[in-house]
C-alpha cells in the first residue's frame, strides 16, 4: 500500500474585484468605496492583495455586484501540491 503525505501548500486569497468594477460601468475605486462605506484605500488594498476583506465586507461586495462571493474571491494555491511519496511534480 502506498503512503500518501501532504506537502506544505500555502493558499492566498485572490480576487477579480478590479474586473468587476470595470464590468459595472467602469466605476472608480472611490465610487465603490462610497457605496460600501469604506475608504478608497481599502478597495485598492483588496485589489492588490495587500488586505483580505472580512467575510462581512466580502458579502457586501458580492451583493453590490450581484454575484456569488466565489465569483469575486478565490483561493490561489502556491507552493508544492499534495502528492504521493517519491512522486515528482
């Protein structure tokens, strides 16, 4: 029987927030921030991956765009992937 093991995998939250803004009449970061009750810097920081929004804010963003949260936010895997011992990737 082959043993399975997990290599360390790091996930990071990525997003398509900028694309969503341009699909919705090319609204600015400031316009989105005003609609959500946050600062423009918050929107910029989310778009650039420097800040992960709270669940509450992610839900507000999804509702604003009329999309499911996972259409806007998703996990991006980085680093080694799970595999079988001795298997090269």
